[in-house]
C-alpha cells in the first residue's frame, strides 16, 4: 500500500515536472517573440535616425552650394553647382516624405509632432533658399547675400536644431527599446530558472516523502535532508552565478553589437552574406540605409539587389559576380545605386567567395561602402584644380599663419614671381609701401571677425612696378570653426583705373584746352564756398570774355582760333596760383576761381596781370593775332550765397565791362540787374 502510494506520488511529481518544463518552454517562446519585436523596433528607429542624418547632411550641403555660388565667378561652375543644388532639393523632399511615412505607421505621437514642425519650418524656408539660389544664378550676389543673412542662415540654424531634436528623440526611443529587451530577457531567464528550480524542488520533496513513507531511518533521513540543503545551496549559488554571467554577457553582447552598428554607420559601410546554394541574401542595417530600403521592402535575393543597381552599371556588376562564380576569388567594384526616392548613391562593393571541396560556390561574403561624398569631393577637387589652374585672376592659398602654400599661373604671370619664389613666403613680400599700418590692421580685423575682406590694394611686382589690384580674401574653416586656410583672389586693375581716369578727364575737362569744364568748375566753386563758410574767408569768381576773337577766327580760320584759345588758357593758368581754378565755359569764355583773396587791391592786381597776359600778341596760323579780355568779378558771400547766383552776377559785371570800353574788369554792382 505504501509502495503504491509512493509510486503515485512519484508519478504525480513527474507530471508536475513535465508541466513546469512546458511552462518553461512557453516563457522562452514569449521571451523570443518579445526580443524579436524589440529588435524590429530598434532597427526601424535606426532607419529613422539614418534618414534624419541624411536630411541634415543635405541641408548642410545646400548651404555649402549657396556659399560656393556666391564666391564663384565662373558661369560654368555656377551652373554645375546650381544643378546640384536643385537635385539635392528633390532628394530632401523625397527623404522627408519617406521619414514622415515611417513615422505615420508608428504610434509615436512625439515623433509625428517633431516631423510636422520640421515640415512647416522647411516649407517656410524653401522659398527664401530658392530665391537666394536664383539671385546667385543671375549674378545678384549682394541681394542674395542679404536674403541669406536675414532669412536663409537663421532658417538653416532652426532646421538643424530641429534635426538634433529628432535625432535625440529617436536615440531615446532606441535606448528604451534596447533596455526593455534586456529586461525582458532577464525576466524570462529568471522565470525559467525559477520553474526549473521548482521542478527540482518537487522531485526532491517527493523523494523525501517516499523515503519517509518507506520508514527510512532517522540518520538516513537527516543525511538526505542535509544533502538536499547542500543541493539547494549549490543550486542557489549556481543560479546567482548564472544570472550574473548572463547579465554580463548580455550587456557585453549588446555593447558589441551597438559599437559594430555605430562603426558601420559612421564609416557608411555595411556587410552582406549571400547563401548561393539556397538563394538567400542577408544585409546588415547599414546596407539598408545605404540603399534607402526597409527590410520589409527588400526581397532578400540577388535579383532584388540587382534591381537597385543603376541600369548603366548593372552589367558591370553582373560581370564581376559571374567572374567570381566562375573561378576568381574576389572582386572590388564601384557602381551607382538608385534609391526608391530617385536619389543616387555611389558605393564601393568588395566580396570573397567560399567553395566546397569540389570547388562548388557555397557562400559569398562582402561589404558595401557609401563613397558618394568621397566621389563628390574628388570631383569638386578636380573641378577646383581646373579652375585654379586656368583662372585669369591670381589665386593665392595660405595656411592659418598666412604662409603661402600655393599660387596659380594667373598670379605668377601677372606679378612676375615664380611659384618657387613664393612658396613658404608671407604675402607681405608684395607690399608696395603705399598703405599705412592701419590699412592692414583693418584688413586682419575683418578677416578674423567676419572671415572675409575685399578691396583695392597696391602691390609691388618682381620687376619693381607698383600696380593696383582688386583683392578678395576668404577664410576657410574646418568643421569646428577653426581657420585652416586663407584664399586670396586678385586681378590687376591698372587698365581699369587708367580708363576710369580718362573717362573722368573727358567728362569734366575741356577737350581743346584741357581745362576744367563748366560742370567741374561749378563743383569746385561749391567746394570753395563751403570751405569759405567754415573759415570766414572769401571766394572770387572772374568771368572772362575775349574781345575780338570772332574777327581772328573769321580772318585766320578755326584752326588758328583754336591755337589762340590754347595759348590764352596757358597764360591764364600761369598768372594764378596753383590752388586757384581756371576753366573754359565754352567758345571764347573762361572763368577763374580765386580762393582766400581778402583785399580788393589784390583782386585788382590779379585782374591787371590777366588783362596784360591776354592782350599780348599770339602767333596763330603762322600769323600774329591779338585779343583782349573783358572781365566781370563777383565775390562770395557779398554778391551771392550760391554758385549759380555768383556766376550770374559775374556775367552781368562782364557785360558792363564790355559796354564801358572792353579790355577792362568790373565788379558786380546792384544796378547790374536793374
């Protein structure tokens, strides 16, 4: 009877053990399912973070394009940059739409709110960015600069700040998901260990009862109890040790996986594994990010991979794979990838193959690295090198200490220096000595505070010639904002300044006598009057009309008349001071501006000298000719407080001199206007 009861108890014990083991299996299954869900959530968050990183990179690249368009003078380069700018705009909209779709499929309301704010902010900033780009395309750099400083740059800062908020939010969600997965794993492990210990306890307790019912002696019972306690203690220690070991290994594995994923993200390099025998293909998370795909969007086959390869590069990729399948050990190829949103990425793909003992291909392992930025950087460098070498302007590149690193042929051809003469030198080698110390201090203040300077500067060439140049200097900074280079672009403006002086001379000087014309005379008269007002001095205006000039012109001809006018102009200039002005108003009419003349007697003395100089015979057209001068005089401020009134009063006085016998001078009087 006791034996039957013992067998029944043993059977019940085994039944309980089986039930506990089934419960353990169920807990393990639930743990695996929860881990899978958390892993999928983490992968989805990583995809979102990658999209945000890509969007942020495009925003920065578009800002670089705008600055490049502002600094670039070559239309071809500007067109290239503008096309790239428009392409990145399309990529930006596609990536943002893809990110908003991913967020819409989740229950993350905070993410949806941040993305909505980002969409509104970018929609607001886009018109200003496009307007600045169009202005730069049209060459209106100043207007574009105003829009960039007032709208585009603040908007860009806000957009980048919003990107940082979104990345921080996703990182927080990923950390929560990883932490939840680890906690679920630990809970499941503890539950399984508890169930296993419970099963063992059932067996131990059942054995104890059976032994008691079989009337084991007290010594054996005590020994069994002692052994049971030892077993329990050993199990407890084993459980504690196992829990600690599992927790440590779980944390170590999680950290290793996180470091690997972060390293692949930073290096833009992922790995893939192709099971050739079964036709399955596994991609790491970074490969999905490079191809712009989600795991659920990818068919996980070689054919699905080929569908993402650019059509023009697809045959080259297939040939490389076929060569490896046919006997080669590895391949390394650069090709383009077309993302679902239409964006292009350039990747470098390397792979090696594993074969069985018969040489049959089994597996192919490879890596994919996004080299788009490197390729674009190389293209930009090649373009910059061509521009640098072929630019008509002189280009100088220095380090942060203003030591010359390189110059282009345009600079050496203009200055006469060889490239070897300038490397390692400071640009002060070209100083002409025409600028004061304050000029260079202001230049460096602008460079250090604003990162740029431009203006006219006089340089001394190797031949010793001093020439004016228009110089623009820009500070080149690294990602931390530290200046690493200075780039100076300059051109010789000697011809332009000579042309400018000639245009000014023609606009404000009489072409026959070389004297100031009416416009320049009025300008100088107003300046003299302004100075006289401040200093309490006087200004004298003398209006001279030649008596008998028409008769000379009719008798000897116009050429002789012109010779006479030129000679009279020389005599007038010779009989006034250097700071006085002699002007020809037209025909045979001249004007003289005398400054700082305080006494009437001095004015009479000058008038007499001028009359005598004009009346002396002149050799014109091979014959002797003679004219005299009728002069009208008006004094500021007594005879008028503006230039027009003063000249009008001098004209009235001149006509009175003609009426009263000519070859004389008269001062303005009130009745001249009556």
